[in-house]
C-alpha cells in the first residue's frame, strides 16, 4: 500500500507508526565527495531538503516509503525512529 494512502486510511502518521529516514553525512556521497544528489535531482521527494551544503529529511513531510533509501548509491539514507509527541 502507498504510504500516503495508508497514513490517511489509518488516521494520521501517529496512528500509522510509519518509519522515518535520515541521511548519514558520513556515508553520503554529496557530503564526502561533493557530488551525487540522486535523492534530490532524480527522486524529487519533497521531504528531502538541501539547505546550503546540507541535506536532510524533513520529518513532517516524510511518509516513510523508503524509496530514497533504496535508490541511494552510497547507502547513506537509513531508517530511524520517529518520535511521536502524543505517546
């Protein structure tokens, strides 16, 4: 099931317990070699942000689909814990 549809069906991210992804700067080819940016240029996910020379994933916009993790040639995008304020 699409992560967006699942989140809507179940009643929001807090209900769905969707995973969160984070970019590891130690293995990111953009941070280590100054090139790549596949996650920004090829995927076009609105959750992946580039601010100056930094890449990060906005937890508010990330639906936890994992496509970014699958397409990262440096294996720099990994699943992490999502924090929920209402738990």
